[in-house]
């Protein structure tokens, strides 16, 4: 039974790369440094979010309902995934407004402290 490829080193937490491919039929092996897609850099939790996002066809309102989270949470998770895949996330005026939305959601009890902190960290890590 094949295991998922570990893309993070268990010793130092740095990104690893694929160095060998094997044909299961004839056992031919190819060695080298092979680059994987950005999706392989995502955590299992982030991959689950991507699956929900795709199932909802990118409709953020549906993602909110499916995951029972707020709009700022969905946006923050999307930004974290984009960043994890190696892309930059542009900062806009809307992003500044999202900080206020996060604090409002925290104040109203819609978000936990940890969720709000994660979202705000996501905003400042760009």
C-alpha cells in the first residue's frame, strides 16, 4: 500500500523533493530532482479546504455554509493556501478592511481567539 509523499523533512521541517520514480509494472527506476506541484506543499487541513472550495465551485458563500465559518475566515484560508503554494498574495484596501472584520467577528463571538489570531497572522505574513 503506497504512502503519501512526505514533502516536509521530519528532521528539520524544510521542503523535500522527489528523487526517484519507479514503474510498478517493469520496475524501471529514474533518479533525479523532480519538482512537485504546489498542491503537494499543502497540509491535510489545507487540502480538505481546497476540496470543499472546488466542490462549491469557488462560491465563497457556499464554502462559508459548508464549513460554518465567516467570510474573513474563508479569505484568510485561501490566502494561506496561495502563500503555501509559493505564490504572493497581493495586499489591497479590502485586505485592510478584513482586519477590522476579523476583530468585529472576534468581538461578536463568531471567531475564537485562536482563529482570529491565525487570520491576523495570515494578513501580516504577506
